[in-house]
């Protein structure tokens, strides 16, 4: 009788340990998935900002003045 109780306790212990390990692994997978998504979104934002800054930095003051002068000077 004692052996049956020990076997049942051992099986219950294995089931409980498997349950908590499964929960831990699930949480880790969720954290990894969220970290990957955050990294991807951050990379896209940085790429977009780079494209915008490239356009802004390559447009010099002289170019802006030239465009305004061409559009808004008094015609002869």
C-alpha cells in the first residue's frame, strides 16, 4: 500500500513540475515574440527617420532660396 501511495505522489509531482515548466516556457516564448516585434518596429521607425532626415539634410538653404526666388519674383 505504501508503494502505491509513493508511486501516485511521484506521478503527481511529475505532473505538477511539467505544468509549471510549461508555464515558464510559454512566458519565455511570449517575451521573445514581443521582443522581436518591438525590435522590428523600432528598426522600421529608424529606417523611416533616416529617409526623412536624408531628404531634409540634402535640401540646403540655397536650394530653398532658389525655388522661392523662381516662384515668387516679380515678372519682367
